[in-house]
């Protein structure tokens, strides 16, 4: 029976690139590219579509005779463990004048009945399968009764559907998916997982030179002579985003860039990885790499294998100033014990995702957490009370209702943290209102996400209002000519969807072929929409998919609330003129529109060099980026069911979960610029320096130099470090006139370097002419700023260097009193920020006055008393400031680039870098005890921002001046140890991280890696958190327990026992994703850990992934020294049975029962009871129920520990038609065990 829809598949060992070979192919037609080799090239046959990479498949000669054999050698002739085969009869070719076109793709030429034979030596053959194909142009997969070991596989075709030829697209042979990368033949040689034959794809590319056919698909075609290069008008950076088979997380050893011409290869690249489900968010910087000299392949290796679901290569510099090209791009997969190749796991992940997508209503049923809302709560006066830290689960049902909650939160100096989750998506709106009814904050809806976090600076008692705004949907329907045979089913499915609409959805219908037609604008009128569907959905024309999607997005952009597009298409774009695939994906994300993509038919699997992916992969990436879903079907008859499932999800009231709490601890934020100074960011685009040349600047600083000499030299050094494209001016006061008479001296301010592009030599020459003489007219100098900038647009930065107070207008009533001048300028709309450096100012009152003046403009004040501190202060004054906001826009803290760390409460905030063009970073997460670092860097002509969160850098540089790895003296180590012990006594174990026992012990070990006291201290930290975790578990607070285990892991990173403990806490709290991550990491670190295998298998079973559970469970079961191995055997048998590997399940059960030794005498314990019950079920599923009835019924008298055996036998007898015996067993069950 076909099992493509049911079971995961391992790697296709028939592939030529994996060592597969066609040994013999009978009756082969040898012309026009038809070849048996095409059967194992991994490319579905399709030469119709634009940009398709043609694979014309295999055909026999006319008047074919049966049986007909095609024999394949696997994996270079090595013995392979295989579990099934696949046959894809897809066969298309379009070329006039070669053969009678009537036979091309003729359904009667498709294979029907076949046999599979295997051999280890090519002499003796064993038939392992007989099967029959459906007459459909899709891949059909068949399993063996049991895994086979073979070197050769023979496909024997016994019959076709009546034609005079046999035609095929692909033959596939699947390896056992449970094998890890050290056992798999597919991973025996370094594997380039970007190749399309093994499922690799280019998700997005900045540009490509289509006119010269330098397509992105050439990056992975295996031929370095064919190239990719960017399109017309290109600039750096050029970004290439990649994904791997099934969009599965890969383990990568290296990236290899193969040039065709050495002088045009990339010179500098930036690599980023993404572990999230979206190709547009969640990116992490891996590193910046520069090519070595020479023309050979450039291999970028990583210190440790790199985990990535998506990988980005950003080209920021080329060897050639005006050109860049790549012949081949290779992503080399790692081989590690316990790691299974992406080609083995791809189908497994796709099936798990498809199961979740095709039954969205089921996903809602399992979403429940926290205390349930108490109805009625649909008015403020009936609001449910909520306590800080309490999770509330609710549901907007019926659509249109509202839920209210009252939060009794006392005002506090730390922000209020809010977390809102929604299933199936975040379709609800949360409004936070103060006691006076004023809205403090609004969140959602964000239909592309399932959760959102927010912070509110201060909040007392608040009212929380939950609602679900109206949903607007655009139905986008492909009616191109290729839909002709499916258009009736498509029309019927759309009409069925429209008929099921409720009163809360507004729907528009947009159909497209070569042209795009808005058949009906947004409406709730089902009758009118139905009439539009009947008249508009008629096949004919091309496929302007991208343009249609852009128009649909445009229709939704102006409508707030919940928004979705339901797209039906059967192929790739061929007629759009306005947009590209990448633009559509980015527009979906920017507009926050959820995409439901229905991929119809065999055309979705054809690889296209113009895209670097198949049309089906493209739709999948669009859906992932938008937080949506892709549903794939080969048959139009399934469309009604798919539209119905999507409609049910959209019409079902959202389940939500809300939690309000105070931050738990604090973390740090560092914002820095890396690499070269960036004008407008690290340095302002335009800056005016105002220098004090009053008489007091003749005084001497503590080094003995005059203050003017020091200022002059520091300013020269400063301008040498500025970017070339900075515009700068220099105003000086006190230069021309002596301090007396005061009236004249108070007019002495002059622009001596007009505002212009930086000329360092001229600037230095003017500085040398300055001699201090007069008064200090600060206010008058500031009043001239507008004229100095000469009407230049944009932000204006003024840096004032002074050694004293205003002497000309010191009173508030004076016309040029500095605060008054600043207020007047800002009132006129002058975008002005004044940063002030106070040089050698002793009087606190003067420093305070200048600091307040700077703050009035949003500027900074810094104090200096020598050349070093003056230089540092000026550097800081030129850096872009940034501020941290809560979600409502309240400013919590301010800082400057490279200006040191800010300590912030844990939470999610907005960071605004006040550059020439402000850089706004949403959802910046501050974690308790960790440091969030934001790095800003120039990549080509763009500014890149990277975030990462990690342990706070130890107190080394501050406390010792040492760097990690440097040997420190005993006094330094002793001082750090004393600080650590003091923090331990104060219970400051890991927080705050810059002043904690953990930070000090880590600092000691960085200086002295073998220090016994520091190691013992880390052990005490771990023991303390283990004790706290045990107490949390005792009160069933598993989330807190997991957090404490995480704190312990800060002290002992990658400790297998701690990973297992935290994983168990996650597993018990049903946080399966985190549990799988911890157990998987534990197994990676300790491949022989049976316990890790058991729990990883159990986690995968819990999320409906039995095939993925088989490998780790088998590892646990086979460990004879593992105390829980029999339980592992029970779980393994269940995983095998769920994967339809019934013979294997029977073998495991038999061995487990035999080796356990106490399962054949009364009383039976719980595990024996469960093992025997599963044995009965497996025998029934194998068609051997009579064996169970005849031999195992005495088990009913062995005092089982529960009713499982009775239930299994009752089901078995009922299935065989013996209802009376089934009822008798159920009565005995009721007597023994009750209900």
C-alpha cells in the first residue's frame, strides 16, 4: 500500500549524487535526452514551465513488452539498510518534430503493476514487494514488510495502463530513517545539502542577472562553470538565504564558495544562521570572514558544527570593484554520532507539519493552560480578578464578545510584564487601561504570530480588555490554463468556503491568470460573493502569481485587525511584471498578513533555476514567513476539505493565555558599533564644534599643559578618526577680543571653519591659530547655530567644549541666557542636540548647569580633566545616543553607542538608536542575569544590526585588566575569590551578573583554569539551585524548577545531568519543544546515554513523531545495563507500531517480555500488563488475531495490573465478529477493575 501520506522516509539512496547507479534498463529509448540516468537525478520531469530545470525522464521504445526490469546499484555498491521504494511516473516534455507528441505524458504509458527484488551480490534475488500504482502523475511510495539489507534493487514492471510504451520520471529507494549520520550511506561522503536533488533551496536572493541567465539556481547545480551574479544596478550587500531538505534544522561543518573567475569572487562575507521557523526573523550573527589569497575553493569552517534551519551568506565586498560572481555554493553537512542527516529527517518533519496543518481545529483542543476565565466577564463591572504572576486562559466565543480582567497591581518602579499568547494565531486585541479609563497600552492582533510580550513602565490597578477584531480575507485563486482540468473543483471549493462564512469575516475574491481581476471587493454578502465565484473562476491564460499577491496584500494593508490571504495555485509564476518571489515574502511580513497557501498538483515539485527552488518550496517559505500554513495536495478533489479546514480555523474563536507579572531580576544591554565608523550612526553626518577660547583656557591642566594646548591636540586626533563623508564646522568664542571691556568681548563668537565636508589639514591649521583671550558667550554662540548649519536638513549635533560657565548672559532674564536660547531654537523647529564637555571644571554648580542645558536638548554632559579624559568625552559626545522604551513608548533609560552597559529589568523593550535615520529595534529581550548585545555594522551600503544574548562578560577587565586566558597573579585571583565568597554569603549567586558569585568564579577560572576553590564554588552554586528546583517540583511549579535548572547550567554549561533534569521539567509541563532541545543536546554530548535516548524518544512520541522516536528509544532498549530498558522496549514497540513497522514491533515486544522474565506468572505488574496488551494489538494489526486468541487468552487469568489486556482482547474479538465473547470479556473487566 502507498504510505507517502503516512510514514517518514529516509534518504533516497538511488540518487546519482549519493552514489546510485542504473546498472541495466531494458528496452530503453536512446534519443532526445531520454535516459535511464534521468530516473535517479532527483529532479521531477518538467520542461513546460519557465525557468524549470528540465529532466525529461525515461521512456521505452514503442511496442513495449512486459515484464521489464530496471536495476539500480545503491550507494556505490555498499550494503544499505532500506525500508521502501518510490515511483514517480511524472513525464512531461515539449518539443516539436521529434516523436509523435501523442505519447508524451500519455496516462496509458504509466506503470501499473510492479515487483521489487533485492540482492546483495547481483546473482541471487529476493522478491520483497508486489504493488500496484494509481494512474496519477504523482510520486507513490511503498514500504517493505521489514527493512532489507541490499546492494542492488530491481524494479520489475509487469503491466502499464494499456499504452505502447512505459514512461517514468523518477525511481527512489529509501534508507532506514533511524540511522544516524555515522551509519547512513547518504552521509558517507561530505554532502552538499544545498543541492536541489536532496531538497536544498535558495529562499531569497537580493538580485540575479536574469538577462544573462546568471540565475540563483546555478549556485547549486554542481557545475562551477555556470554562475550566479547580481542584477542590473546592484550594490553590496548581496544576500543569499538558504534552506535544506524539508526546511529541517541542519548541522553544518562548512560553507564552500567556488569561483569561476578568481578576480570576481567574493572577498568578504558575513554568515548568519536562523533556528526559528521563519526565514525573515530570528537571525543570529555567526561571523565575518575574509577570503584567503588564491583562486581555489574558499572553505569557511566553523569552530563547532553550526546548527541552522536557514543560513544567510551576505556578500559585502568583492575582489573586483564592479563585479561579483559565484560558480558554486556548497553547504557541507556535519557527520556526528546521534545526528541524522536532513535528507533522512526531511519527510519526517514535513509529515509532522502537515498533520498540524490539515486539522487546525484539533490544535485548539490541546491549548489550555493556567486558570480558566469565569463567565460572565464581558463587562468591566463583572471583570475576573487577576493576581500578578497568574496565568489566565480564555476564549473569545462567540466571535464578537469581550472578556474583562481586573489586575490588582500596586504601582512599582519596575515595569509590568505582559505575555499574551493565542491559538491558532494571535488574533485577539489586549487593551490595558488605568483606573481612570485611559488606555495605557494596546497589543495585537498580530495574525502572523502566536505570542507577544510587552512591558509597561509603571502600572497600578488596571483593567484588561480582550476582544477579537473582525477578520478580512482575500481569496486569491489561480485560474491559469493549467487549471483547466481542476477548475470545477476549485470553483466548488471556493463556493463551499463562502457558504460557510459567519458574520465576522469580510471576504474579497481575486482571480488571476495573465491578468488580475478583483472579482468582488470585501463583503459579508455570501450570495453576492458566490455569484462572483461562479462567473470569475474560469480557466485560461498564464500565471501572474506575484503581481496577484501584491495586489491582494495592497487590498488588506489599509484594513486594521486580523488579515489573511488564502491562495490556491498549481504552479510557478510566469507572467508577473511588477514583483519577485522575495518581494512578495517581504511584503507579507511587513503588512503582518497570514498566508494560507494551497499547493495543488505535481507542478509544485518542479525545481526552477530562476528561483533556486520549486514552486512548492516558495509557497512554504511565504507561509512560514507570515506565520501561516501551506497545505499540499496532488488532487483537486481534496480542495473542498482543505478550504473547509482553513475556514474552521479562521472562524473558531481564539484561545488565548494572558500573564501579567513583575520582572524577575535584571539583565544588561550593550549597544555598540563594530567595524569602521558609520557616518550618521557611530558619528553624526553633520556636526558643529563650539570651542571655548576664553581667557581661562590659558590655565594649565594637571599634566602642566595649557588647557588650550590639550584641547587643540585632542581635537586634531578626533578629526583624524572621523569618516571622510562627515560634514563639520568649527565655531570659537573668546578668540578676537580680550575679556575687557566685557561688552565687546561678549560679542566675540565666530564661525572660523564653515560647515563643509571634512578637510583634516585645513581644520588642523585653523586650530593652531586659536589663542585664548576673552569672555564666555555660550548662549550667543548657540543662537548662531541655525545660520552655521545653513539650512541643512536632518539632525544637527553641536559639541560644546568649555572650561567654565556662561559669563555674558548668566541670568534667566538676560537675552542670551543659554536655556532660553535653546528653548527658542527648539520652538522654531530646529532639530538640535547639544552635547557638552566640561573641561577641568571644579565647581559642582557649573557642572550641574551645563548638564541640565545638555539634557534640555536630549544631549549628554561629560566631564574631563586631562587629554585622555577629554578625548574620551569628545568621542562619547559624537556617538549616537539611544534610549530604551517600554511598549507604550515611555523612556526607561538612555545611553550611547559603545558607552557601556545599561542595567535594565528583565523584559521585552524597544530600543531607538537616534542616528541620522533612527534605527528602531522592536522586541529587544533582556534576560535575568544575561547580557543582550546589539552590534551595528556596515555591510556594503547598508547598516546591519545583530543581536545576541549571553553570559555577561566577567569582571576581568574591570577588576584585573586581564583578558581571558592570561595568567594572573595570586593577589588578583585571591581578590576575586573573596568577592565571590561575599556574594555567596549574600545569596547573589548568578544575579546581578556583573556583581555575582558566578561572575567572579568565572573570572578566576579565566585567569587560572585549574583553580580548585573556584570549581568548588561553582559546585555550590549548582547545589543551591538543585535544592531550589527540588522545592519547586515538590509544589508542582515545574516552570520555576526549569528556570532553576537553567541557572545551574550557567555554572555548569552542557552538563548532561542538568540538561536531563531541565528537560524532564519541560516534558512534565508539556513544553515539548524545549524538552526535545535539552534531551537532544544531552544525547549529542553523551551519545551512549540511554536515559537521554529514552526521554528524547518519549518527547517525540508526545508530539506525534513515532519515527523520530525509534532511534533514541532503540539506543535505550539495547543498553543492557540501563535499569529502565524494558520500559524503553515498550515505548520502542509502540513507536514501531505507530510507524506501521509491525514485524519489528512484534520482535521488540517478544524480546522484551522474554528478557524481563516475570511476565508469564501471576500477578502481572503494570509494565508486563502493558506489554502483553500491545502484543495482542500488534498481532491483530498484523492479521494474526487468531494466534492471539488461541495462545494468549490465559493472560486474562494472570491477575493483570489493569484493564489493558481485557480491552485489547475485547477489541480483537469484536473486530473478528465474536461480539458475545467481547461482551463477556468486558463484563469480566468491569467486575475486576470497575469503570
